[in-house]
C-alpha cells in the first residue's frame, strides 16, 4: 500500500504558499502497520542511521523527514551512529531511537529483519549522491594506493579503470572506514591516499574526485518496534 491511499494530496505543514515537495518519492507501507504507525502521527520521532552528517544514509534520512512532514507525520530527530551494528544494538532499547533507517546495500541489513525487537514498517527508493575516488590535492600516484572505503563500496575500486593508466598501475592497500564521511576524513588525516566517498564527503573535506560515477537508486528500509502500542492504550 502506498501513501496516496493514506493522505489527501496537498496535505502539508509547510507554508500555504509553498506546496511543492522536492522529494516526491512514494513510500511503501507495511499494510499491517499502517493504522497505528508513529511514522504517520504528528509530533517528534527519533530515527537512527549511519552518521555523521553527510553520509548517504543521513542524506536519505533528511529526505524521509521532509516526506513524512509533507504527509502530516512527525518531525524527525536524527540519531547518527558510527556503524549499523551499533544502531542495531541501540534501536528500541532504553535511551535508543525508536526507529532505524537502513539501506538495502548494508551488509548487515538482514539482521534487522530477523531481530525479534524490530519489524519492517516502510520502505522507499531514493538515489544516492555521486560517488567516486577522491584525493587530497596530490591526485592519484601509481604504486601502493592506500584506499579508504566501507566494505560495501569496495567494488567501486573498478572506477580506477577509468583513471589514466587504468587500475593495473595501483597496488591497493585497503584502509577500513566506518562511513563515506570517515573515509574522506582518513585522507585529510594522512592515513589514506584516497577515499571511496560521496559528494558530501568530498566537499566537506575539500577533496577532489579523480574518477566518479552518478548516484544510483537505493532501496531504504524503516524498521520499528515489533509490537506497536495503539494510540490511547494503557500499558499494563
């Protein structure tokens, strides 16, 4: 079931003169969750995802927040985590966020599905920013290349095939990163020669893309508590 079946068109808390929605993607709702989902209630709701600001996950969370507000839902309070494993341990626990936003490409996404504390509430598709291999001033040098990247984005080393001389001129030494933003940070700290990062990471750390590719459509999943309290219900 998608959102047009839930809310009238044009419903928004924005100013009366501005009814535009710059992120008009549809949200696919888990039907059994619709009647009581906090994602459809006004108020404030904490949603956790991979941080810090500038990661592709935080970009997607910003788009989701705008979309939910456009539908009359809550204002989203972002809760950034250093890893999805940390988020999985925190979501739904005391002091943790009530909900988690996880990309389909996350290596541990399956664990969110199988968590006894969580259940899929909604999903949507939204494009990632531009991705590429970025360096700090000096550009790419053949030989040993310390490349900072998430495990999920290692395959983007193939972008080096489009660099001068191709991939064969480099011996890759992988430098593990926790996020695209962290990968870019490792370059500025001198702990890596290049980073697989996104456009916000490149810009925030003043790197330059040596090779890059456009963003891709990504499926994002919103996980909430396995058991939802009905509005107005009292807890025994």
